[in-house]
């Protein structure tokens, strides 16, 4: 029996998935109602029935590297119809969290962050790091301008970005220092993703081959990357989300947040260009179109986050820390961004800087912890959906 | 005292509209029986009318209206014989006036009023029967023992004993082992018995033993078995002995069939057979010899329990049987009861254990004698592994996971354990790898062929009832010491599992617990209560001189006219309940309290010397003869007459359900209910044909291995007798097709009218009986 699969249940895996919100997974008795109910499960070995038994048998290797766990959008149709209360939707979500920490913790040096990000007790420490760093940056900006100008002069740059606005965030923490902090952090995160995605892709392909879920024998990276635009279009349209029956309105909220973030990314890039290419520092006039985009994006993020929080509060049994961490972060990002601007326009200098300080801490959370938190789903799900599209998963 | 007849005719429920009741009064007067017509007999006024008659001395009452299956509580009159004529069901509802209109002024004297003719016949039949029956007198034993014997001192036996003792009955428990407790005393833990049914509990057996010991009505005899149970309910004479001992009152066995014939296959004569029988049972007293030192009991509860099945042989080779680390669930329980789960071969911790529920020999059957209990035992023992080792892993591979009713809670809770893994699957191999095994399975829920590393393998052996190995009850009955035909129940001691729980094929002996089917302790305790109640019902019924079951309360019993007995032994051999023990000459000795009053002996007897006070050869024969068979002298085109003898247990309610639905039945049929088709004596059929009736058919229960007969053998025996009647018919130059037997289940009400009408059509096509008019 050459194709025999030797079972090696991992009890730690079961217990961890249980801890990550999959506490109902052992209730499954394999009726497969979930797979029938799922609007987006493929016909060939559909999820989540097989994921449920693999999870209750502790078969980590069948789950962590499977693209299928990412195809699920946790719409909750399966959970609503499950006759045993096994909540397949939440179980898959817990497995995804486990997969995120499994891949991110394998990264050299920073892998340890993985455990901390999912541990509520470590939240204070994770916040204290950027808080201290940014406080230092503020001190440098406010009290050591002269010294910095001299240093910058040596390398042929100007420390001060001249503006005549009465209040400007750059007077609190220099744009130089902000960018010198966040550009490297962001890039490190990208590197971490590159590292984990490479591993994940080969795992997904091996898993698909073993379970007969693909017609591709070897993984062709070029073809894979060429598939990304097709999938991106689906993601932007929320095609999968809209097939859900149970949680339809969550799709709208998710869309608002996603587009809000994309809008902010565009605005930041434009701002970056204004500052370093045209040498025009902020704050900019409210009449400029990219300011409109920025404001609309901020409002979209706040609204989307509030909608999702409201929906979640209606379901008291959903209380995984990973979810609340992400929702709290999104709301903080959007709200502090908008409030900084409002305080500035109102001429409240101290308030402006204080809120801006919080905003930057939140941004640090977003960038630095991105590969370790639930937000990493943005990257992993895109990668998995692209793989499914590429691999002809039907 | 001479009997005074009275006929009461009811016009209610549509009878008055379709039948001329004054004409019925005329028919009754032919027999000089006064008849009264009433609009609604079951009303207070109707009953008062009958009571008035009773007060005037009427004691044999024919109540013409509805079936005896309804209003039986209303039409009960002390010291009176009541015959119920079901005109409503057999005539008014099933022979429609639309199809068979009343006679009008335009019709001549030769008009055939089918409805009225049927009604007239039923009045005649009722009066004919009343002339031939007597008021029953109960059979009373000279003395009666009210003690209950419980065989088996396990959870079931002890529970039965406690229940019966608490109800005020003296109980003796005999236990073959040295101590009470049975298998339950060998367990580490047991399945839950109360809400919320989710966790294992400590064994309850120790408390049960204390309860038995504290009960003053209970006597416990350990190291004791039953040598024989002789006599009958109410006066069973029981000989007890130590296990393995020989005793002159050890039960004799009937001669095996192979010893009854000579080398040419010819059966020996009666004398030689008796000699061989005596030789075969040398040193044992005959069944009719009572042990003078025997203890008397009123009823017996058989709670002999079970033994674990042995799994061996080529059929299980792929499961690794023969290896000491491949054990049965019973062996695993022994290990668990001793302490931590360790491997038998080297005493090392067994942290990975695979439980195999089904042998997967090309089908999905479980091991023999397995059931929901073995499913739950696997879950229980899986939990042992988890209790003993934090990193322990227990795998259950099943074809069926049965956790019925509230025990679903137990399944759910065991399933919650992160180290218990369940999957449906077929085990293909158990192979040795190092000191452990790799268990291979296919068609699993994991979607592929899997291999599981195991330190130990546990097979879900079934629970073999004690009655599979040994009669246990050792009844000194002529038919043998064991229950008959247990083979069709896989040797479980049960006569009809669904309809009559606790009943065995021997009156007064009630089975409970795992001799009936595999049961959990909870189920066994509940079963024990049922059997205790049955035993009490038996003693009480015997005390009042009435039948226990299924004709509960029937006061009649078979009466033998011995002067004409030819010692043919047919009654002794055919009685489904072994009620008769013949002596050396072959004369039957009746044991009335063993009897269930089915009348199978009456149907069997070629000399027709057996009968009941209210049901006998003459009473039914006279009913048959009272049916008027018209001939060409009466009508241009005389209607045919077809007799139906139908079983009152299943066929009768089925037909009455059909009647309630106004199903139409051919008016040429006349129905006579019988206690059981087994009681049908072929003389009735001959009587019917001899007086010119054109056909006869029997309507009774399904027979065979999945029989539905209340009396086990009745419809089967009727079938055998009917096949033999063919020769007699042929000698009379009658077509054998004029006689038939049909099977009817109680829910066949939609099919039976079709079956009957089709038979009538067939007989009509054959033409009239040539004996008509002689």
C-alpha cells in the first residue's frame, strides 16, 4: 500500500486551534452538511468537511499548507446549518490564524513576534516599543532641530521642510524621521511575506498534488504571477463574499475597509511624491483632489470598522482576540487619522500632536506586525486564491 | 342449571339502515331465542335493557352489533356467556347496499338479498355457538408458591430480585460463581445511567450487592446452578446443585433425531424409542418424577447474562488475532481494571490504542453479538487510554457507531476529548512493526487509505448470551430442557422480541438483560424491572386461575377426554409452549398453568378430544353447520358460500380496520374468528365442504423465521395441516384450490379485501361444490 497515509495526530495542534477560537471543532460528526451548504466550496473534494476531520484528528500537515483554508471567507452559512454546533466557519478561521503564526514564526530572528501578536498579554509591550521610539523621535524633532540640520547639511539635504501652516505634524515629529522609521519597517514586512509566501506556495502545491486538487504537475511561477490580475479583480469586486447567505452585510463593511486602505495607500504615495520629488511638504489644502480621496478613505475605514464591530457585538460567542485586535487597530487607524486633521484645522495644537502620536503608533502596529497578525490574511488569501485559480481548483 | 338464551340486536352505526332487524328477530325465534331490537345497545338504556334480561334469568347472551374488540368493557355481565356478533364490521360496513340493494316490490321471491342473507347467517352462527359452550371455571392449583427464582446474580438478576422483593415477593438468587456481581464486578468504570448521560461513572455493582444483602426477602445462593425446573408456574419444583456436580435430578434430554432411526434411516417403534431414551438419560429421573427435596417457586427470572465472544480463526487473520497485544474489549477491560493500560506482551505503557469495531470481511457487519453496547464500550475504553496518559491517543474505526437515545450525550462528550479519534472505515490489515503495529484502513472519513501506529489493538467482541452455550434453565419438559428454536434469535432467549418483551417460549420463565440482547447496565436494570413485573403477573394470574399471556385473564384451559386418547403424542409435540408432558405410554399430562390457551393442541388432535369451555371442536363445527348454503332449489342462480377462519389477533383487527374504511368484501364469505390458526382442526374444513360450501380459506399471521404469530407456531402448523388436507379433498373429487391459507399482518388492512375477493372470484370460476344440496 504505497499511497497509504500514516496518521500522526498532533495533540498540541488541536489544543492550539481550540485556543484560537476553534473550541467546537471536536463536535463534528462528519455529516458534510457544511460542504453542501458552502456557496463557494469547489465540487472536487469540497471544504470544510474534510478540514473538520483533519482538524479533529490533529493532522496539521493536511491543513496548514492547504490553499483551501484560505478559500473560505467565513460567511457562516455552514456554521448556521451545522446540526452539531461544530461551527466549521470559526474552526477554519482558527486554523488560518494557526497557519499565519506557523509560517510567520518560521521567519529567522523576528519569528518570535508571532506568538506575541496573538497574545493579549503582550499587547502593552508591543505598543510600548513604537511609543518609546516615536517619543524619542518627537524629542529629536522638537529639541534637536539645530543639530539635525547640521548633520543633514553634511550629506547635502535640508532637515526642515518649510511650511507656513501654524500647525504641522512635521513640527512634532519630523517627516524625515517618520519615513526613516516606517519605510524600513514596511520593507522588512514585505521581505517576511516573500519568505513565508515562498514556503506556503510550495506547501500548497504539494498538498494539492497529494489530494488531487490540481492538474498542474509543477508549479510555474510565471504563470502563477500572471494569474494575479484576474484574482485581484475578484477580490476588489468581493465576488466570493457576495455569494454568502448568512453574513451578507459583512461583505459591504469589508469592502469599505479594503477600499479605504487602498485609498490611503494611494494618498500616501502621492504625498511621498509631493514631498520628495516636488519638495512640497504638507499640510496640503483641502481643495486638492488627493486630499478628498484621503478623507473619503478615512471615513470609509471608520464606517467599515464600526459596522464590523457592531455585527460582532451581536454575536457574543465570537470573541477571539485575534479578531478584536484587528478590528480595534483598523478603527484606531481611521479615527486617529481623521481626528488629527480635524484637530489641526480647529487650531488645537497639543491635541493634534497627541492624536497624531497615537496614529503613528497604530501605523507601526499595522506595518510591523502585519505578517504576524490576522491582517496577514490580505496577503495569504490573495496568494491562495491565486493558486486555486492557477491550479484549476474546481 | 339450564341456560337461558337472549338475543339483543343493535340498530346503531348504520346496521338498522342496511339490515332488516325484524327479520333477524324471526331468525332467532327459529331457535326459540327471544330477541330484542334496540337503537343503540352501548348506550346506558341499551345496557339497562340487557341487564333487565339478565335479571330475568338470561345468562347466554348474543349481542348483535359491533365486534368483540370494541365495547368489551360495556358488555360484561357476571356469570353470563356473551357472544358478540359483528354485524357492523362483517355486514353493514363491508357489504354495501349500493351494490346489493334491498328487495323491492318489483322483485320476485327468488330475489337474492345478499346483505340480509349474511346477517341472518351470523345470527344462526351465534346461537349455534351458544348452544355448544359452557361458562368457564378457573383452573386452581391445590397449592401455590409465590416465590420467585432468579437465575444469575449479575446486575440484571440483582435488580430483578430487589424489585420483586420490594413488591413483597420472596426471591432466591442462584449464582454459579462464588460471589454476586457478574461481569459488572470486573469493570474499571461503567457507562452513565442518569442525566446528563455524558461521563463515565464508578461501577454501581458494589452498592447493588449491598442492597441485595440488606433486603430480607432475598436469599442468595452462590456456587449454585439449576439442575432442573419441573412442574408448572405456581408450583415449579426446582432442584439446585453445585456447578459441575451430577445429580439424579439432572434434567433429561430428548433423544437426538440421529438416534431415533436405525441404520437404514427407518424410525424405531415407540417401544424401542423409549428404551433408547432411557438408555440416553441413564441415571436421571424422568421429567414426571418430582424431586421430593426440591424447592417450590411460582415463577422464574432468567438473568444468566453473557460471556465475551472469542474472536479467532482465518476470518479474522487480517486483524492480527493470535498476537497477545491484539486483545478483545473484554480482555482490555481486565487490563484496565487492574491499573494503567499496559501491553500484555512486555508490560509497557500502551499510549496508542486502536479499537476495531467491525471485521470488514467484505461487508459492513460488526462482530457477532455486537451492538450499541460494543460501540459505547469502545468509547469508554478509549477514555481509559486518555485517563491514563496525557499524550495517549485512542482511535476507533467503526462501520457503525451506535449510541441510541440519551447515550448520544455520552458519544458527544467522548468525542470532545482531543485524544480520541473516530472514523468510519474498513480495516484491511493489522501488521507488526517493531514492538507495535500499523493498522491499515480504507474508505475512511479522512478520504484515503490510512495507517495508524498502535501499541495495542482492541477488537469489539460481542456479548454471547449464556443460552447459546447451555440451556441454563434446565426445564424438565418433555420437549427438552432449553427454549425451542432459539437459533432463529441467534440463541438469545426470547420468543418475540418486539411484541412481547421478557416472554420466553415457556410460560412463567421470563428473560431479562443480556440473555435477551446485548445491553448496557442501565438497560439491564430497566429490563430487570420488566421481567420482575412479568413474574409477579404470572404468579398472580396463576393464583386466580387465569391465563397470563397473551390471552391475559382467559379463564378457560384445554380439557382432555382421555378415554378416547390414542397416545399419538401430536399435542405434546406440537404445543409451542411445551405445556404437555406425555408419560411412558404417550398419554399427555396437561400442565394448565404452562398453557397459553392458543388451542394448538385442539387443532392437532386427530381424535378431537381436546377443547375449551367456550371454544371447542363442536362449537366452531356447529357454527359452520349453521350457515345456510343455498342451492338451485332455492334460487335460479344461488350465491356461493365461502368460509373464512381468521386469526383474532392480527387478521381480525386488520379486517376491522378495512371495515372502518368501508372496504368492500364479497357477500358470499362467512367469517368465523379463531384463537389462532394453530387451533384450526381440519374437521371444520371438511364439515364446511361436506355441507356444500364452495371454498374455505384461513387468514392468519406470517410464519417462518420472522413469524408474527402470537403463539409462535400456530400459522406454521396450520400451513402444514392445510398441505395435508389436499389428499382428502382429492379423494372427494374436489379441487384442492378450494382451500387456501393467506398471510395477513395487522397493517395489511388495505390489501386483505383484495386478497379475499380474488379468492372468491377464483372459487366462483371453479363452479359450485358438487356436494351442494345433498
